[in-house]
């Protein structure tokens, strides 16, 4: 056994160091023959005869060498090394082909690796919680209004008590926390959570402890848990932080624990799911909050199912509880709930887009493969004589097959290695693009799983584009190839059929990709042109949040806004300025009911508090009546959007002057009806109600100013105004309103740019393919063309002939591609806006583009063919 | 390579080991001569066939080789038997002896006429 092993390892080494050993052997054998010759001479033979005798006695030197060589290395390994050497030589001889092949593979494999790392990180990796399949986020549903809304805490507490399938419930509320300790004042996302939140997710603090039930009360709630990332970045991972006091929202909080950096509760409210909460404080539910049976859908809730319980059971139990609340509140409305798995909450929104990207980039790689197979096939056509000679000399078919496959694997591996480097760069770029609202983006990296995937992909790619050419080459009939001599018309034709089929495939895939890209891009342009309800030009905005004891008092907040608005409107170049609790296109907010006094019908609308200047600053059109102004102080007034007015007074043409009850349960007089404004760009505007900010002074929102010229010119003055009003106020980034709109489209832009890039590269590759095949067929038909010309064929006629032949597979592929796209585009309906998946304009456009580009790719070789000199072509034979 | 050669190679390997064991380091020519002499020149081998056997033994670690200077001041490759080669020799000598004895006895049987 050991002997065999040792021999095997020696043979392996022999394979690698074969050359030196072979020289050694030659010398040794020569020495042996010399000794034999000398002996014969000693015995008295003449030198000539002695040498002959010695050779006879020794036997064949060559066959000795050969049997030693066979024995020394591993023949299979030697063959591979030889094939590799041969492959390298072939590629070196043809650097253009090698470069095109390797680069296209690098792009294909790199793109796939990068997209896979996204898919893997976002969709496939399980969340790091304990039993994540038992954790769900809950949203409440008003079936009649057709909308999901966040959670009312009273409802959630009832589920915890009454539903046997629900083990734990955690209600929480996100906020901004102004942190003044440890550096410049900053405002970072925080969340108020119940003491059982960490237990619900099965997460232990890495330092310190979790909250106690006792800390959910006013007075004992000045404790805070920091995220590991905040602790590291701002407090240098100082372990003595636990127990220390830090200032948040201008109040002292004792740090009691540090929670692992990866942990994020499933927060199902914000449209921006990649908000990362860094500051956790205990949730204190005041008496008021505990009494509001309806409305107040301002909380997020997560539940953990009891082990063994199903989501359907839990939902049924929750819905039983839900049915009670409208009845208790005397509202004629149905109330249900829906459960969203923790994973779905994180990945759900991104799923469709990511799978689409994966499919698109996969199609690109497939096209690259098909194209390489095509290029290799044409190389093989020119090598068929060489192959025939090899076969005639005794090379086995398997060996020929392996040789071509080795060459393609060599290309694939080189391309794959480059591609992985390319992917590493791409992933870095993706992660750095923080405007992208992709969940778990920061967790994405090229880990071993992703690398394994790209290695697998590399080998698969090499096999896919290498098998067909290898099979063809090894199958060729050497006799025919040798007999046919230089004009291999018949063999060429058969190869051509196959290559035309491949062209159809390439064109079909490119057509489908182009149609998808076209649909996405026309969705994007429609979104950009959609009637937003306001004018985003020349507007500067900055987010504000007022916190701490100073602003706990409503009159202090009111004073702040009043003075700030006065200061800001005095900035030179400012045409109008205002304040609102939530900017448009940033999502829905404050969903609470309004109603007519004395009726039961509650109408949930999107409630916003604004300053009088807001509508003018945003250029929102008044439909009826007027906006509120300073003279409305002391009176309950409101402005409703057209939809909201229709909800309250369905039949009335001009309801201005009518009265209703606002979200604060106080009577309001309608003084104006205003145009619809989109809360999210890709959804129809919700019904909205606006109130003057002094009626319920908010703790935060956004300041907007409209300037005469370039909005950014006023940024410095805006910051200065904020600083001088309150030097301790954390100032967040100042943006133009156009940037705010842009940011809400970042993900779509990213998607459509990528798909467009994929489609464009697919088109380019397909063009190369068409060009290659038509050139090849023209070369094959040189004689025929020469004869036609000699017989008097017109140039135009010949052009037409070649183009017609070249375009046949293009048209076939185009038809197939359009069919596939029609069938598949329904799957991406969710990514489209204002465009049907079967949009005829997009399809027609893609058809024209492909036909024109395909025609051009045919025309170049066709012109060459038509310019052929008849005599030369015929003599060529 | 046919089956006959394989058998021959096995036998030859044993002879090479025995030669190196008995005579100390030798070059290929010396081994060939020695085998011819030991068999009283009854056994005449093609010297070339020795080399694949030497290579195989070396790969198995039964012998080692190094370049040296022959008796007539020429560069030559010398082979010597290793510890593991001696073990291999000891293991194979007995069965070989038994086998030849049995075959010899068998061939010595007188035919029984019927």
C-alpha cells in the first residue's frame, strides 16, 4: 500500500519535472552503450562492429525511453498538461479572440457574482434571530379602505393577552434621538421598545443587560441600550460605558447595555426599511395611549408564535380580537390584521427586483456563452483539417474532445478570475451607494458561499460554451475533411445551420432583455413625469426634530417655529418658506380618522400639520377656498385634499365652510380644498388633511424654502439661521426637493440602469455574433458569389441576397424573444408604473432597434461580398 | 505491454535487488553484466529492458540512484539498495524459492504410462 502510494506521488512529481529526468535517462543510456561498446572492443572487435553489437545487445533505445516515460509520469495528467500548453499556444496565436472571450466572460461572471452576492445576502441568508420563522411583524388592515396601517398599541396588547398561539408581542415606536454626548450633536434613528423585545428575538446584549418591566414607567425610563456600531464608532467600544450617563434629547440617560450590531427589530412602518436603529429606549405607554381604541395607528408590532403554532392560527385568533374594537368604539368598519414574516419584511420589497436583476444578468452570461460557442465553432471550422490530420495520425476522439474543452475551460477560468476581481469592485460600489434602499445592504460581501458560486459558474460556463464545439470537432469525418481540401462547402453548410440557430437564441434573449429594460425605463420616465402635486424646482429642505426638556413644552416649540420661519423668510432670495410634518414622496404618515360630527363613519386620512407658507413654497394648487394664514390663529380650521373632501361630502361641489372633526377630535372649519399630492411617487395620492401647526405643535418635520435662483445658494444662510436659533440643535443634511424626489427613485434608477446595461451588452454581443456568422457564410460562399457575378448578378441583388440570408435567424430569434418577453413580463408587473407589460410601443421600438442593428451587422460583410472580384473569387479555389 | 513482459519484469526486479544487495552500488551496465554472469550467460537480456525496472524500483523506494564516476573514469549513474528494498527482497525471496521448488518438483515427475 505504502509502496503504491509512494510510487504514485513519485509519478505525479515525474509529470511535473519530466524534462530533466528525460535528459538524465538519455545520458545514462548512452553511457551504458558506451560501456558495452568498450567491452566488445576489449574482446577484439573492430570499433564499428563493436558499436553494432552493443546496440543489438541493448535493444531499442527509443522503446526503452518510451516505456520509462510512460512509467514515469501519469499519462492522463501529462495529456492535460499537454492540452493546457496547446490551449495557451492557441490563445496566444489569436490574442484578439482571447481578449474578447476573456473580457466578455469576466463581465458576465463578474456581473453574476455581484448580483448573486446581493441575492444571497438579501434573500437567501436566514436572519440571525433565534427561530426566525416564528417571528412576524403585524400590520392592521381596514378591508373596506383597502389599506394596511401600522398598529394601535391597545390592539397589540390585547393580542398578547388573548391569543394562545402568540407567545410574545412587542409594540414599538421609531423616533429620532438627538445624541449630544461623545461628539458633535447628531440626530440618529432610535426606537422605543418594550422590555421583552430582545427576548422575543432571542438576542442577548453583548454587554450589560436588557430592559426591565419596571423601566416602562414614567420616571424610571431614563435608561438606554446602544447598538454595537454606535458604541464602537462614537464611544470607541469603551466597556466602561455601561453604567455611565449620556445625554439624549437633552436628558440624561444611563447606558445599561450594548446590543449586537446585526440586530434590528422588524419594523414594518417606515417605507425606508434600511433605517438602522442605534438607540433603544424603553417604551412608555401613557394613560391616554392606553385608552384610544381606534386610530392612533402609529406603532409597529412584532410577535413571536408559540412553538408549534402556525401563522394561520395566530392570524385567526388575532382577527377575532380585532373584530371587537370597531364595535367598542361604535364605528361601522371592519378591522383585521395581517402577518408578515420577519424575513419577508426585510426581503419582500426587494425580492422581485433582485430576482429580475439576477435573471437579466444570467441571460447576459448565457448570451456570452452562446457567442463564445459560436466563435469557437468558426475557429474549429478553420481547424477541421488540422483535426482531421490529428485523427488520421491516431489521436482518439476523446482526446480531441478533451483538447477543445480544455481550451474553453482555460478561457472560462481566466475570465472567471478576472470576473471575481470585477465583482469585488462592483460589490464595494454597491455597498457604498448608500442612497440605495436595499435592505441588509451592509451585510453584503463576497463570502465563501459567493466565491463557491462563482467558481461553479466559471466551470459551468466553460462547459456550456465548450461542449458543442468540442463535440463537433471530435465528430468530424477526417476522410471527408481531408478530401474536401480547401473548399469545405458541405461541411461548412452544416456548421452554418448550427451557428444560425445559436444566433437566433442570442437575438431572442437580447430582445427579451431589451423589452424588459424598455418597460422599466418607460416606467421610470413616467414616474419622473407623474403629476406630483407640487413643484420641486428651486426648493431647499432640511429635516428638523425638537427634543428635550426645552421643547417638551408646546409653546416653546411654537415659539421656535415662529422665530425660525421669520428668520428664514428674511434670507435674501427666499420667495416663500414653510414647515410641514412630512414632505411629499417620503411616505404616508399620521393615518388617523376624521369624521362628521354626529355620524359614525370614520374616514382614515393622511394628516399633516403645516405652516401657512408651506403651500406657496411647494406651489401646491388651491382648488377651492384659501390656505390658512396667521389670521386663523385661535380658530379651528383645516384644508383638505379633493379626495378627503369627497370622502366627507360625496355629493357636494363646494364644501368650503362646512365643519368636521379633525384627527385631534376637535371641530374644524374647512377653509380650502387643495390639489392631490403624492405621498409615495408610485401610488395614487391618499386623502390628506392639513392643519395649521399651532393647533398641535409637532416635535419635528421638514423646513422648505423656495428660492429665486439656485436653491443651494441659500444652504449656508439656512444653516446659519438654524444655528442662531438653537446652537444645540443637530442639523441634518440640507437637500433640494429634487434630490428628495430623486432619492425616492434611487432603487428604480439602479434597477433600470443595470437592466439597460445588461441589455446593451447583450445587444453588442449578439451583434458580434451576427457579424461573425454572416462573414463566415460569405467566406464559405465565395465561389458561389463569384459565379453569380460572372453570370451578371447586380451588386444590389447580391447585397440583398446576403442580408436576407443573414437576417433570417435574426428575425426568427426576434419573434421568439418577443414571445418570451410577452409571456415573462407579467412577472415584473410589480416593478412597472403606468406601463402595461405588453406595451406595444416598447415592443415595436425594440423590434426596430434590433432589426436595424442586426441589418447593419449583416451589411458590413455583405458589402464586402458584393465588392468581390469575380475572377479572384473563382481563382481562389 | 503484454502479460509475458510483466512476469519477466517482476522476475527481473528481484534479480536487480539481489544483485545490488550482494554486490553493493552498481551502474546499469554492471547490473546487466552481473545478471548475465550469474546465470552463466544462459540468460541473455536486452540491456534496455532493465531501465524501466530500475525506474519502477526507484519510484517504490527500493533503490536509490546518484551520479558517480565509473571504474574507467566516466560519469555513470549508480544504484544502491535501500532499507525498504532489503525488506522487499527478504519478503520475496522465500515465496520465489518455494515456487521454483514446487515447479521443479512438478516438472520432475515421471509420466505414468497407461
